[in-house]
C-alpha cells in the first residue's frame, strides 16, 4: 500500500506503510518526552531513504537538545548540513548560551524576512520554538501559520494558550483532528486545550494522558500533564504522587520542580521543603522564565517596600 504524505520535515514523497512505521516509534518517543528512547530508536534505524533519514536526524538532534546535550548537536551539525538540521543547530545555540540569544534572534529575524519554504516544516517549527522561548508570541504565530503540519498546529495551540486565546486554540485543534485525530501529538494537544477549557474537560484531559502512560509508559512530560489534571481538580495528593515519580525520572526537570513548588503547600509541606524545590530549580535551570520572573517580582517587591519604609 502506498500513499502520498508529508512527514517529519515536511518533505512530500510517496512512501510505503513500512516507511511510515519505521519512524513512528521515534516520533512518539519524542512527543511524549521520552528523549533517550527517541535517540535509541533513531540510532537503530538503517536503510532509510534520504528524506526519511533527515526526519530521523531532526528528531534525534532535537531530543539531544531536550536533554541539554547541546555540544553533540553543535559538534555534529555543520555548515554543510541540510538547512533543516542547521535550523536545529540554531535552537541549540539559543538555548545553550543566554549571552548569544540576541544574535540568534537577529539571525532568525533575517531568515523570516526572506521567507520560508512551506514544505520545510522543521525550520518553521524551530523558528516558532525559538520565538516562544523569547516570549515573542506574535512572531511565533506569524511563522507557524506558514506551515501545514501537525506539529506546527500543536505549537500554534501552545502559543495561543500562552496568549489565553482558548477560542482560537480550539479552532486550531479542530484542524488537527481533521488531519489526524489519533496522532500522539493531536491527543496531547487535546489534553492541553481541555486543561485550558476547564470544568468537566479536566477529567477528559486526565483520561487522555493516563491512556498514553498505560500505552507508552510514564515520562516527566506526561506525568506533569497528569499532575496538572489532578491539581486542577483539587486532587493535590494524587498530583504529589505523579510529581515525585517524575522527579525520580529527572531530578532537574523544570516543570516538575515548579509544580512541586506550587503544590507543596496544598499537601502540608513545610516552607523549607517548598523553598528547597525552588532552590533546586534555580540551580538546575537558572535562566528559566519562571525563575527570571520570580527575580523580577522579588526586586519589584523590595523597591516598593523601600518606598513605603521611606515614607
């Protein structure tokens, strides 16, 4: 059986069902946050077409970035590498060196100005990812709207939710479901939107994530979404259990430490324990937006306190 599809980096080609299945484990592992498994599965794959090999390499290097193995990416991707891989290297540069982020953004702005090939989903997704990290959501949306790919839609939904535009996120999710309702990334996006909608949708989000955990196994990403479902329903003890499991898998996970910091007071933890989670977060992720925002609020509080003290 053959059909024409757009997969991975957005390269259109006629592939057999065995070609698609060859990459499905790599893709699913990446999307659920099982990054080492993604790398392991990618390295097993042999005898792929050039297009499929490129998709595999893009996912593998993005998994290395997620694990903060930036040197691997920057050492192995060079100026002679395909454009899609060079865009992945740009993300590694941005995340690995805060002092270089302005120059990376300048370079990205120039790339955007010249326009993207709509078939090159990888570069579009990476550009949207970098703009999201920079909290430049308008630029992220402008770039992502140029791509017609499930992951472009998923990242668009995350961006819209950051804007609190649940109405537009629901429309984008409808488009995703029409393309491939059963895809792992579509199911994850459905859970995100359900969490944002609230009310009875909290339980629907829980069922989606729990089913993924039952099918693929737990990861810090899935456990944090599960914990958010519990927290939204006031089930803080259940959230604590999920978060502790996540912490065991990755002691430096920013999402886990933030959620533990937030949830600790609801389960009767002492302020010392809560502060310990925040200290771990600062050590492991000093440039995380949550940490930087905390510092800003702390400085503003001190400034205002001095004003009242002086008066």
